[in-house]
C-alpha cells in the first residue's frame, strides 16, 4: 500500500496519463519513453519533456517525426531522446 502512496509513483502515474494522447502514434512514442527512460533524465531534460507535452497533438507529432522543428531549439535534444527509445 505504501508503494501506491509514494509521491514518486504518483508523479509517474500522472505523467503516464498525460502521455496518453488522441493519436496512437504519439502513445507508441511517449509511453515507452516514460516507462524506460524518463527516470534517468536530468532535471533540465525532464523540463524539456514536460514542455513537449504542452504541445497540441498534431504539432507534437510533427516535431517527433522531424517534419517540423520546434520553435525552441533546446527541445531538439529531448526529441532525439524520445525518438531513440522506439
């Protein structure tokens, strides 16, 4: 029971929920990334990932598919990391 109430588990569950999007393609990119890689990111990279999650689905997909670069070039690092987990 204490495992469920652990703030770290709660944060991760919220993040996993936030990664569930309206597009299967995004789910297939984001969910494995959170499960397998997110915990090992630096604080700055985690902030970048959260910034990506603020994008609308279509804009996020275009960035992750390298069809359109993000306006903030600092996000290119996290985009590469997400793409490399697939």
